[in-house]
C-alpha cells in the first residue's frame, strides 16, 4: 500500500487493511502503530487519529473480523431450508472462513483483546447467537440443553478450523476438507429430535 492509493476520509480503513496485511505476512507480533503507518504509506502519527494504541487497533480489526464472520454464517444459513442443514452449512462456513481469512481468524480469539466495551462484545457474540438460534429452530431432544449443544457445535467447528489452519490435520489425513465436512455432518445429528 502506498501514499498514492490513500484518500482523505479513508484513513481508518487504510490502517486496518495495512494491519491485516502485516499480520498475514509477519504475524501479530510484528504489528506496531509505526509499522502499520509505514505499511499504509502515511505519517507515523496518523494512526493516533483513530486508535489510542496498538491494542485499540487490533481490537477494531478483530471486531471487523467477527462482523465478517457473522455475515458469512448468515449467508450460509440462508442457502438452506431446514435447520439441521442450516447448522451444517454454518459450521462448514465457519471452518472455511478460517481457511480463507487466516489473519483475521488468528486475531479474533486472542484473550488480551477482550474488552468491556459493549459494542465490541456484541460483535464477538452475534455469530454465536446466530448459531444458538438455529439450534433452537431444530427443536432438539427434550433432554438436550440448547446452550450446551451450541457450545459443542461451536467448539467442534473452532477446533477443526484451528487444527486445519495450523496444519495439524495434515498429519492425520490427506483430505482435511473431507474430514471437516464429515465431522460437521456427524456433530449436526446431535441437534435433531429423534423422538
């Protein structure tokens, strides 16, 4: 990114984009406001117009990632008609989101970025609430707790996404995508009322 493609009024977006680029190329540890400014092609003081410090910048980017994830899950859900198929589509979309957006994904769940800011908390929980609502629509077995089912589904998708992204599934299978799809189908059966 250079000064030529920076336009007045888009500084915040330019800085977030530069941060994402840095994370993808060098990892989260490489991010500093000075380095982000250099990557964005702006003055060293420019980031301070929008971000108090590095944590504020990373939190804003994490917030953006969660909003993108929520949109991805909504799109996947809307493509299916019945709730169990919607859940399978959402879990698959979650796993694919990690593969397609590794810089976002590696940032989004870092505990040091959790804040007491309600808007930021909302961004981090909206995608989960979408999953919970879809589980409720499945009318799960009477002895099943919706919250427990939702956490189980989320944990499974998150675990698979992380293992695949970190290359750990490659040691176990030559087709991680197929394994992810099969596990997603299997875990989705928990939500179906068989009575």
